[in-house]
């Protein structure tokens, strides 16, 4: 577990992240726990996925992905009943949703009708 924790810390530039967002650091352990799971399948967004697939995707996350995830969590206004599961789902999906999210935000900011 310590080896994976160190690898994840390297991937996300942990020292920089911890300096910028010390309040988000404890939630990173959820990611380490999912990577180290010994279960054959891990439930993500209601689907049981092979643990190796989840582990592979989580180990590819970088600092931008992590910042995106925590920004999304901060902006969320709906009640989350299972934060651990929600966090795992957002982390798992970050690589495929981050770019689209930012494009949608830019489009909204530049092209949405302005009301005066």
C-alpha cells in the first residue's frame, strides 16, 4: 500500500497539491484504498468493473485530474449519501470527463445569452 501511495503522490505532484489544498489531502486515501483493493471487482457508478481496470485508470491520474475532481466536489450542491462511492466514481471518470467539462464551461461563459 505504501508503494502505491508513493506512486500516486508522484503522479499528482503531492507536495504542490498539499500546499495548495491541505483540506483535500485526507480524501486522497480513498484513491489509495481503491488501488490496493484485493476484490476481483470494484463497484464504480453502479457497475462492477475488474479491479485491474479501476486500478490502472486511477494510477494514470495526474494533478490536473485531482484538482478537477476536488473542484467538482466543492461545486456539487446535491446531497451525496455515499461519499466514498461518489468520490471513487468521480476519480475514475475524471480522465474522460475533464476536457468536456471545461469546454462546456467556456462555451457557457462566452456564448450563453447575457441577461441585463
